[in-house]
């Protein structure tokens, strides 16, 4: 039986309309990283199109990074990994020289509040939930973060039980609110540590500070998080390879 496209734009070719329908299934959580999506032949039958049309739609989502093909286990939703991405700027190793794995996370504050101007501009709303978090590697504070997420998308985040809050926020966004982070953009600047930030990072006020402003986007490229992460510039590293 044929099932229609979700709000198709008739001006688009069939594969593009199908791609948008698949994107909607990812956005609503119908397709998740935990299970492979239906086979191309099954999807072709469901939408009454050719397997080639389905493959072209899937190929487009693979190129965009929303899906990934795994040999032997089918095609799945790709869960972006941002677990330690900010820590590429602050390389710290264990005493034996081995890299530190997942940083620990201490949430200091969660509250519904009014967004500061930069966050309101990015998120297009003043109604936000503010998260203040300290992240450490080997019990050494590395990043002090102030994070803002729109209340409309994350209503109730401030009331989630402590036991449900792990070291990573992005999986939490998806698990509890169906919001998947597709990509993030970082902008780095430098300044001096305030008394408040210095106390959290165990450095002195006025010490050089690296400041990373991050905007995270969902799969429809809508901004869903704005954060400011501050760390000691003493340990800051940046590497770029140009070929």
C-alpha cells in the first residue's frame, strides 16, 4: 500500500521529497541510531517508488551525515559524536601518558531564565533554560560552561532528576526531548579570567583565558543551543593542517 510523503513540495523531484520525509522520521525519533532503517526495497514498496529513487534519497542523507551505512548491519541514523570535541583545545593526559577518555561533568545550576543578548540573538528567543557546568579531566577542572537552550524545545530540562544527567548533554537532548544535534560551530577568542571563572578553574583572576562560543544545530539546521566554554589559555592548543 502506498503511503504519501509528509507534506511534500511538488516542485521537488521524487528523491528530494523522499529525502525530506526520511529527515522528518529522524527528527521525530521514528528512526534512531539503535536500529537499522528499513531496507531500500521495503521503503520502495512503502512509497511506491523505484529502489533507485530510495537509494538516491538515502545517499543524500549519508552525504549530509544524518545516516551511515554499516557493512553487515544495514543503514542507521548517525549519532554525531561531540563527546570530547571541545577538549581538542585542551589536551591533557593521564600520569602514564595515555589520553584521558570522557571528561567528568558537574552541573552547578539549571534554571529557567531570560537569555543574555548574544544567546537570544542566536536562539531567536529570550525564554531559555540556563545550565552552568564544570567539566574536568583526571579531577582537574578544564572547562567552565554557561549553556542556554530554548525553553520551548526543552521544557522540563531543569526538573530532570539528577540521576538522569550523565557527562554528555547531546544524547540527553535526544533521549528526553527528541532533539538530535547534527552539527556545531565553534568560535575561539581570548581574554582574562574573572574572579568567578578563576575560582571554578582553580586559576588566578586575570590569568589568560581561552573562550569558545559554540552554537549547536538540529537536523533541520535550527540553532538549539548556545554555550560559552572557558578554559585556561596556558594549556590551550590549536592545530591546523593545510594540504
